C-alpha cells in the first residue's frame, strides 16, 4: 500500500457510474491530472464544493471510514440525496417531465417551485439536462434564469440511477458552507476543494451557483482553513483557475499549472466554443509525480 502523502502512480480503476448532471467547472476532464495527487488510502474523504461530483465518484472508496460531501446549493444537494436514496421514485418522476418535454414546457416549469424532495430533484435534473450548456445560474433573488438549450431532455436510465445509488449508498451528502464542512476534518483525512472561480473582471457575469456569491474574501478564508488542516495532519488538494490571486494565497504549497479544454459561450451568441483554460493544482503534502 502506498503510504499517506505519496500519490498513487498506478492506473485507476474507472468508477462504475458517472455524474448524473452537467456542472460548470466539472472535473471529469481533469481527473487524469488530479488523481496522481490523491493518496491510495486515507481515513475519511471530504469534499465541500460537491458540484457534479466527478472526484467523489473516482476516489470515495479509498476512504476507510467513509466519505462526506457537501455544497451550499440546496437544490443540488437535494438532487444528490434523492438520487442516492430514492432512485426508483426519482426515475418515475423524471418520466413525467420527459413526456411533456419541449421549449414551451421548459419555460413553463423553469420558474416553478416544488416542496416535495423527489419533485424538487426531478425538476432540478430536468432543467440541468435541457438548459443552455447545462448551466445552473440564479440571480440574487434565487431565481433560476438560464435559457432553454435547444435540446431534448436526455433522461438518466433506471439502471444508471440504481447503480449510482448502490455505489454511493455509504456517502453522506449535506448542505453546508465550506467553513462548517471542514470542521470535522481530522488527521489522516483527505480533502478535495474545488471552489467557484472568482470573476475574471467586474464585467464577468457568471458566478451565480447560489444566491450567496463566492468572492475573494471567501477564497482567502478558505486558504486559511486549509493551512489549519495541514497543521491537523490532513492532506488536501485544491483545483482552480490559474491566477495571481491563487498564487499569492498559497505561497508555501506545491502548485502545478495545466491547461484544460472547456466549452464556453461565444461572445454575444448562444453558441458554444471550445477554449483553453489555464488551471492549477495546489497540494499541501503530496510528493509531486515525476
């Protein structure tokens, strides 16, 4: 077994399941670069910015004492909880959305609110899989405002949802701020953090995953919390956009730069264009792969 603090250089067995949603900044394409920095075994796994959960799906089984994941987006967390706990009921509810799927129906249900957890989860997944580029964005009043994506609803199958629920049955998912989520980290645990990217400029329009915007002060506080985790004897890994801000906040940690191909909005159009995104991996304890 590779000791704690040393990356696994062995090819990873792919997860049996994939993320059931598309999430802006998702890490599926970055996994091959991230996984060499993850210990082969650790005490518990923590992920306080869950999103689509690509990393969770890839490494949660390495945690000997379980996995804890969280996100501040309550609708996202509810969808995860229902997908894990009620896959059959979720599939049945998704069918009702699929039967009425159209552009008009999308705008009809976009502004609706549901109280039942299963209805809320199905509504969230339907919007995610039919909205423009799978984007989740809310305004300051918490209203989902992404336009229709001009595509049919691609519904998860019953088999995929059941496999998802079976594989993640022991994972605990909750709605928490990262500050609260990191309180339970102990020596020997592994933490992966993928916080929202800060705005590139004051005119940049997207960072609206929740009503509460993630700003520089939050990132600075996160950096301080991660230094505390190092003192506790935990290992952590952070991924984010490469920027002077990130490098200033982590002067003593290992930083690796890489480029990721992402799909983004074309200027003044609803088309999608591929672009190279400069990203960084920041690590506190891992010996870098050679």
